[in-house]
């Protein structure tokens, strides 16, 4: 059986307003948030698409420098950046910006930049849940929904047609979305590092 084609769509375009500093480049366990996600998503994705906005040039330069220093330029997986000119309008605009440039793929791993703590095994087990009878796959822990998501190709055009100020959570209640829930053993699907307090909690839980 052929492996499905998967591309990662990593949202890194926001202002990081509640954090008071630029969140994608915060250091967690010796590396930036974005570096962690890029490295682990590369285990299961053929291409990594990072959607940028605020601090676009700083983000690109810093991530590439970090990859070079660690000798971790991804030879088998391509990495590219997509600039979201509407980034000030919210997260859904970044999803649309990424989808508009994603190219051919069967699935996207839709990933927020504030979840650097998921282990590599999460990604490997998550993509093993892919089933073409569904177009939305979401992890659960003890019955509670978390992130990231796997979104199937049948949803792409429909999502691009929605207003730029839409909310994916609200749209997910509409018909045409076939959801699969995966009860997983990873409580970090709830990781959502938005504030300095959230960041301190994450560091305390992992020892920095």
C-alpha cells in the first residue's frame, strides 16, 4: 500500500500579542518552537509549508540559520515559506494562504506554531490513522478534542471559497465534513502556548 501524500501547513503568521514576544522563535528545549515542529513534521510529510506574516523576514532568516547550525537542513523534505498578506485578519486567512499555494497533495497536516512539545511518535501514529472515507481527522485525549488536524483534499476548494474572516471551528459543523476521531495517548494535543504563563508552565513540565 502506497503511503498517502501529506504536506504540513504550519501557521506562523500572527502578532504573538498575548505572548509579548515573537512566539515562533521562542526557545523551548534548546530550539525554537518552529524548529521543533518543522523537524518532527518532516518525519511524515513530503513538504513543509510555513505560512508567515508578521516578522516574515526575521522568521525565515532565523529558522534557516538554526537549521544550518544544527546541520539539519532537510534533504528529503522540501521547506518553503508562503507569505499571508492578510495575516492581520486572523488564523483562517493563513489557512487559506497556505492552501492556495499548497500544490498537489492528498492531505495536509494543519499545525499551529504554539505546539512544539508533541513527540515524534505522535506524528507517526497520527498519520497512520489516515482513511480516505474521511476528510477531517482529529486527535482526542480522554474524549477531549485537540490539535493538530489532518485535512483531506476534498475540503481544500471549499475552504478557499469561504470568507477570509471565517472560523474553522464553526465551519467544521457544516455538512460535507466527514470526521474521524482518534483517541490517542498524548495529552500534549492540548498544548496552546499563548501567554508568558503558558510558556512557563510548558518549560516547568519539560525542564526547559
